[in-house]
C-alpha cells in the first residue's frame, strides 16, 4: 500500500516537473522557485522509496523467521500433547478404599 502511494506521489511530482518545464525557463519566478522545491521533493521521494525497499527486504526476512517459529511451535505443541496423553495413560488410577471394596465384591 505504501509503495502504491509513493508511486502515485512520484507520478504527481513528475507531472509538476513537466508542466513547469513547459511553462518557461529557469528564472527567479515563482515557478522556478517551486521547481527547486519539486527537485527537493523528488529527492526525498527517492530516499523514501529506498527506505521502503530496505523495509520490505527486512520484513520478508522477519516473516520467514516467524514462519520457522510457527512450524517449530506447532511441532513442540504436538509433542507436548502426546507426552501429556502418555502421562495420563501411564498413571495408575487411584481409587478410594470404598471403591476398591465395591470392585472386589463385584468381581467375586
């Protein structure tokens, strides 16, 4: 989205430069002074475009690291669930004395 906005602004600046170039030569007129301002704006836009490119590269790296993290987290979560299930199944069930007496009577 930021790149699209920058592209739009760059086109607008280019149109302004072209219209100023068609209107006259470089003199000390308001148009000439605004042309100098437009040149500075173009330089600023170029710097921002460069920064956005660096940010995009860095964000792609971060996204890749998050993908690796998510995969590792899913694997650890699955292993934890399996271990908890095994622990639950391996635990001897603890019964009260009354429950044991009742089970003995049922078995007899």
